[in-house]
C-alpha cells in the first residue's frame, strides 16, 4: 500500500504495473512518465519500465493492512489489459472480496473486456467499478459499466477532452471530473464541466470535481464558481 496524492482515494495497490495506449486520454499518461522516472531510479518494480508486469508477490498484500483504507487498484496499469489473463484477474478480485475492511476502486478504459470478465465474478460491495470516459467518442463505455452487477459504479471524466450531449447517467452512482495536467495538457471548457454537473443532478449521481488541471494544477485549483464539489459515495466498511 502506498499513500497517494490522488484526491478521490487514500492509497494505491499495484500488483500489476505497465500498460499500453488505448484511447485519446492516454496521450499524456502520467503513469508512463512516472514509470520512466522510477526505472531511472533503479526501482526493481519498474525494471521493464511501462511494459505490463505482474507482481505476484503483492497479490495478498491487502490482507496485511488491518486499518481500513480506500484503495485505488492498479493506478500504474489497467487490470483489464489484454495481456493480463483471466486467472490473474480472478485472483485479484478474490483478494479484494476477502478484504472487506477496505474499499477497492477499480478503474478501466477497457470496458468491453471488463464487462465480459466481471459477468463471471460475484463482486462484493466493497469493490467499486469505474470506467474512464474522456470524451464523447467513448460514451459506449458507460453502457458496458451499467451492465455490470455491482453496487457502486463510477465514471472518471478525466482528462475531460470534450463536451457531451444527451449524457445518460442512469444507475451510475458517482462521477469524477478533471482537466488534464502536466506540461502538454490539453484545455478543458467550463461549459463541459457544468453540463456533466447538471446531468449528475438530473440522475442523482454524486459529482466530484477534481481539478481544472493545466501546466500548474495547484494554481488552477478545483473551485467552480468559488465552491468545491467533492461528493463521494457513502463508505460502509467493516
């Protein structure tokens, strides 16, 4: 478990590292930049830099963490990457289901494969499932998510790269919105954000605005018309 600066979680667990570009949101991947830096620092977990690498010795680590945590799973990868076997995915979900003292947040862009695999798993209520939808070009990911039998479904609209028309958030419990950050960050429009916020209100979806982003995300902040919006699902853990 590693403490993280990601605002909507508390810790990260990376039994898998590495990934490959999948859609537009991957263009300026923070995890890829971080993996390159960690390899240069001779971190043994990143000897393969950003190639998919399975760390089987970390699979059972959450069982050692007695204090309840909200844990982002594979912040440095995608658990539904095509090079990760179903057996590995099943094993990781088994660990999550056995560690009900924690909340596990699983986020993917590979929504179709997620949908196919999770149909074979009984997902316990301490596991939240989400998809990244960075623009209107990937709206179908929401339908794949909606079909998953899980109590808490969420969407990460980050990096938000376009607006949406007729956005359907039925049966989606939580939405995270954020602009891209970093040296090559792409712009975000206020109108896009408020459209998602209004849609969340319409469907009863909790709304969390993470950041405006940009080259200096700390300076840009996270205020919308002078107010923070940091709604999150209710956490019920043992």
